[in-house]
C-alpha cells in the first residue's frame, strides 16, 4: 500500500500535470498534458521494475484528477480568452 500511495502522489500531484490540465481547460491546448504523458510513461516503466503492478493502478486516479481540473476551468474559458478578431 505504501508503494501505491507514493506512486499516486508522484504522478497526480505534479505541478506539470496541474498546470497542463488548467491550460487545456482554459485554452484547449493539450500539448502540455501530452508531453507529461510521455514523461510519465518512461517514469512508470522505471517504477514498474521496482514496485511492480501497483504502477498500472495509478492511471485511473490520475485521469480523474486531471479531467476534473479541466472540467472545472472549462466554463471560465470564454471569459478569459476573448478573441477580438473580425
């Protein structure tokens, strides 16, 4: 159980993931989250070598946390980014 808590806190509580989720919600740009997912893939492979299958169970909490941030910020998007182009 300690390994699972460690892995969830490493993957879900990163500033890169929180910032990426907020940026996707406000501007629709998912490039930060895509680059985070690639970095998380390599980190998960390294952690899986020592901690085993507990690494695969972190995908669901990470998805829930980042998607909830996107959905909370998404309604504010039209008020934040106003396009004045004709």
